[in-house]
C-alpha cells in the first residue's frame, strides 16, 4: 500500500559499508555499558533526590486510582467456596511484648481499644463492647505486597461506626493504628519499634473498612492479629494492621516516628498501597 | 526470475540511503528501550519477593505451577526451578546465586545481575517499577496515537495483500537467514509486520492490563473485572508470561539486528537514515 511515498522523496544515494571492527567495538561497548548501568542503578537507589523522583509516581497513582475507582468503590467480595482452608499469617506471628503476652494469657479479657487524638469524646472499648456493636461480615481477598493472595471471611465492626461514637474534630485527617507488636527487637521506653499504620478518612469511613475480631467464623487467631485487626480492603496487606491497641486521629503523621505514616512506610514502602 | 542485468547498469545494484525512521518513532523507541529494560529487571526484584506463580484468585501455596526456590542438598541449599511438576537444577543462576562479588551464594530466585536493584530490596524495586510503568504507558499511548494518526500503522505496519500472499516465501527466507535487499529492504517484511502487531496490540496491552489487575484499588473499578483474566493470581502469572514474551521478542529483535547489518540498523534508529543493501539477486544473476 503506497509504501514509500514519503521515504522515496528523502532517498539519498550512498554506499553500504561493512565494519566488523565497529561491530566488535559496539558489542564490547554494550557489555560494559550494561555492567556500568547496573552499578549506576544501585547507586541511584541510594540517592535521595533520585528516589524522590521515582516516588513521585505514588502521588500520580493515588490520584489516578481515585479518579477511576472513586472513594466509595467496593473491593470484590467472594463466596464461602472461595475461602482458603488456612489463612497465611505474615509479619509478626506472636508478639513477644510482655504487655501483649499478659493480655493473651488472659484471653484478651482485659484488652481495650483506646480511641484518642483529635476527637470530641475519647473512649475505650472492650472486646465485648465491640462485639455488641453492629457488625459487617465480608469475604475478601488479602493481597500481600510480596505478591501472594489469600481469601478469608472477616467479621467486625465498621471503623466508621466507632468514629461516629467518638466524633472526630474537623481538623482530623488520618486515623493512626497503634499496634502491640515490636518489630525490631522489643520496644523500650526510649525506642518504640511497635507496628503502626495510618489511613485517610476516605478509607477510614469506607463501608468495607472493618475492625475485625473474627476470621472464618472463629475468634481472630493470634497469627492473624488477635484480638483485633483492621481490614483496608482496597490496599495491600501491610496496611491491614494487626494487634491493634489504639486508634489515634491526627491532622498529620509527620511527627510520628520517622514521619511516613507506618512501620513499613518508614522502611521505604509506599504510604498509598493500592498498587 | 529476474533478467540478468549488469550490476553497473541496474539502479537497484547500488545501495541507497533512505530516511526510514521518523523522529517521533526514534524517540519513542529509545524511551521504550529504557522503560522495558528497567521494568523487566525491577519486575524480577518484585517476583523475587515471592518467587512462585499460581492460577486463579488466590495462592495455592503448596502447589504453585512455577516456583524458583532452593532445596536442601548434601552440602547445603541448591537452587532449583519447578515448572508444572518438573524440577530442574538451576543452581548458580535461578534459586541460588552470588550477589555482586560475594564469596558465598545467596538463596534468591533471579540473580542480582538480572534485577534492579541488584541486592534484594522489594520497596526500591517497586519504586523503579511504578515510575517507569507510568512513563512506559504514556509513551505507549503516544506511540499508538502517532501510529494511527500519522499513517505509520497503515503505511508501515499492516501487511499488504501482496505480502500476505508471499508469506510462505518470507518464512523460508527467514529460516535461511536471507535478508531482503533492494526495494524489498525498504519496507518491513510481513513476518516483521505481524510480530510488531502482536507485540504492540497483544503483548504490551496484556502486560499493562495484567499489571493493573494486581492493584487492589483498580480491582474496585468494577468489582470482579479481573475474573476476565482468571483472577488476581492468574493476572500475576499472565503479567509474568507477557513479560517473558516481550523478552523473547527483544532477543529475536536484537538477533535480527545483529545479523542484518547491526551498525546500519542501529544508526537508522538513531539518525533515521538506513542504507538499503544492493539487490543481491540482480547482482548475482
């Protein structure tokens, strides 16, 4: 189909040359360029300014995802037939912290969820009180940042319901989940290494955001976060904080720990884990 | 067969320089080279975080269809690759390999020379991957738009009826590593056309869509849409297979470049000018 109309006009005459030396040089150049490029990538990975450029994609992804899957878009829910026989535990499997161990030995009877920060009525709730609240049951897929997925059935109280009881102040922008498990050696009064996470109010008030106390019709096992873990169904597993002890409403998480909004975020992972 | 013509008398016996690749195609080609290289290598870093593949929505941990792992041998761990129930010894490359100049090998799926960054570092691999994924998608959309609106698609990429008819001969020429000369060398041949079309409208969209299907937020656009791909773990598998297909394409593409006048080919993708080899059939006869 009239293939060369434009090409023909630009045709110039010339002679083909065979250049084996150039070819060898090219091959050597490509090989050494490859080695250099690899070393270069590793060096760039340690350059803060460059990594900030790479990380700019997180804002772009978050904005684009909000545009195509709105604030209220629902995660897929499954049928009981899809539920995995065993729900893989990951990260902390049994917190070694003494306070948690004591609560665990007592069957979490003395455990209380504290809700504090930018709220009108700070409060704390026992497990029995949370269980007495309206509940939501959902069968959802848990996607780990590592790449695997497991489907489980969760029952709990919607985070939005609990927030309604404590009444967040107008300047509250994030919910921070404070957890029981120390991550890098046991915490000391001067060195807090406990897990924590945070979400914005879009996710906090999402219908499927649940403070779960049951997994697959059983009390939440310790390996999966007993007595309470949060489900943030449209984000990766590390957002679903386990062993939740306290909810804290804040305007900014910049002054908490390393300031990135979560334990894994402080270790280089994205705060927006919808991808 | 062509009539015997004296080489000097034939206009096609003289090689000619033609303007083959226009500037937008050249620029987008090299952006694509950078993106694909980084996406492939940072993708292997992400794969290494859980080096197993499954079909369906969720992971059947005890029976992945592909796993790159290490098994306990008499002298410590040995790297192996399992595919559909068959186990292959891949120690030194897959399953266990040396990281940089380290004395002892590390248990890791893909070796450090194939990953960005080299040492296993999932969060950093993700930063590289998602930044260049955006660049790759924007560049891809720009390319397809350009191809359609500039006429590049119909002029250069779609095979003509004539080329369809001679596809058998083109396959034979390829198998004999015979490259077109003269007028035929000015245009992509039919196998080249079909390969580019499969890559541009098959593998590249698949790798992007399967990648997006792994995002829990994008799954919520229409809950359940990823069932089209068989579920999230199938999407991860398809993402990997499409990337493997692209790697295969790149390998064949580079091979063809090397055996058909490497310098001429590479130069044409830099300056745009390609030297059409003299028509050997006429010269020879």
